[in-house]
């Protein structure tokens, strides 16, 4: 749903991760985002472009206003069990928010916005940064972006986009691909 290549600044988005921002050409080597605000999902997965650093969290942990607030993480590349981390998602006058980290803020920051040119160690050295969404209840058939139209792909549990049409190769990966890249047996 959102991606930046390896670079020394964050996602250009300013929608606070609600999924309204649309920019760039999906699956290109430039920053891009597709609309996902109308999609049915309850979890986010944030990864570095090389998939060595990652984090899974609930939608409820992201949404809301907080400043250095404790938020729940389901699991990450640093901890296989649920834990809490301190993040920022302040009111709209802070367009670089949310700031999401694998630990407390400024410790392996895995998401930032507004093309902010700071705290970019991970996307600047690990192949960029990506954001995926999923419905963990399994009640929704997620779809895969395919050449010119959507293609149903019931085996895909994480999707970088939903309910959109693009001219691109199929980029949705099934769970086994992502788990393999993350070195996990299950999410």
C-alpha cells in the first residue's frame, strides 16, 4: 500500500496512516502510495525494503492521538511476543507523524512521514521502507494487484494495496513468501 526506495527521507504521505494519500506509480523505484482508507483491515506490517527489520501492529495501536504514548506491538524482528513501545502520532500540525519504532521512539524508526529528512537510518541503509495491511480475521478476501486490473488471490494475507487498478506486475506476496523473508513460521 505504501513504499519508498532506499533514501534519506521518509514517506511523502501526510495522512497519518489512514490511507487517503495517493501518489507515485505503484511498484516503481520511487515513493508511492495507494488509497486504502476504504479497505477492511485490522493490522499493519511495516518492513524495511530488505525485510530484515519488521513490525506487526494492530490498526487500533496506530489510530488516535498520542505523544510518546505506549502502543501495542504484536511482534517484530526484535521480539516474537507482544510488547509495548512509545510512539508519536500528534495532531495535524505535526505532518511527519506518526513516528513508529521497533522499540521506544528513535530506536530503529520503521515509519515516518512528510518526506521528513531525519531518523532515516533504516530506509537509508536497508533498501527503503514498506507498509502492508491485512484483515487478520480472514473474513475478507484480499486482492492482489495484477497487470491492469485486480486479481482475486485468496491465498494472500498481506497486501500492499486494496481496491485499486494499476498498470503493474503482480506485487502481492502470499503469506509464505513474507514469512520466509522474515524467517518466521507464522504471524
